[in-house]
């Protein structure tokens, strides 16, 4: 008989994030783009993808996944992710708390940051962006899903959430997540009365520079 009981204990932990403010000053407040990296990435490296948005009135914030692990042992290479299948619901809850704390911290430096929050996810980060968007914790002005599918747990909740526009950016030649997943997400979102745009490109499981510029166009036009 197995009499070992696993208990839970909530603890404080250290999180990391990068901030890229606009280079110029504008009369209007910047829009905030919360950009969530993919599996194994780091916030600093992921932020480099958005260098061209410095010339836009967009404040880019790239949080780092809370879970660190060795992607390889020799030489040692550390990566970060958002969650696994283990106790997934707890990780999703903790993630929402993380994003709330992050936005609160940013609000002390950037006024009215909650008024113009856009979410972007790449690969694994897309599932977290969707989950935070449908949580209702923060009003979301728009969501950009790059190279990923629509999680089933999010699809099940779409009927009861406030609608926001979605941009599906996916390479036609993505070798990791087939582009058919973007078409499936588009169909589900449309069926639930979400406004959806598609951004098609080539280049594989990445966000090319020209795609970043088009994402910037979409955010500015929203």
C-alpha cells in the first residue's frame, strides 16, 4: 500500500524579464506587447527578435519562463519553459499570478499600462498567451499567435470570454508545428466570433524580421 502523500507549498521565486521601450517620444502612450518565448529560450535572446519595433510606439516586455533545465549537459546549456503536463493547472495558475505581478511592477514605471496590452506568443509561449487572454485578469487589446496551435482547454472556454482580435502568424514550411494548425485555430476562433487575420510567410519555425514589422503594423492599426 502506497502511503506517501505529495503536498503542495506555495513559495516565492525569482523571475526575469526584459524591457524594450520606444526610442522616440510620442504624444500618445505606447502600446504594451507582452512577448512570450518558446520552449528552451531565454528572454534576452527572444527580445532580439523585436529590435525593429524600437522605432514604433510599442513597449515590448519579454518575461522569462519560470522553469529552468539543462537542454544539454556537455557543454552545459540552460533553457527555460512555461510548463509541462505535470500539475499543468497549477503552472497555469502560477503563470497568471506571475503576469499580474509583472504588469503591476511595470505600471509603477509606465502609466496606464493596462489600457493597451497586447499578447504575443511564439511556439510554446502561444498556449500561455491564449490562457492569459481568456483568464479575464487583464483586458487584452489583441493577441498574436506565432507558429503554434490553439490549446483545447482554451478552445473550450471561448464562448464565455470577451472577444479580442487575433493575428495568426505561421510559416508555410514550419517543420515543428504544421501550418494546418493555424487553419484549425482560425476555424475555431471564427466559429466563436473572434476577428482573425492570417500572416503567411516562409522561413521555418522562427519569426523573421519582416514578419516582426508586419506584426508591428497590425498592433498599430488595432
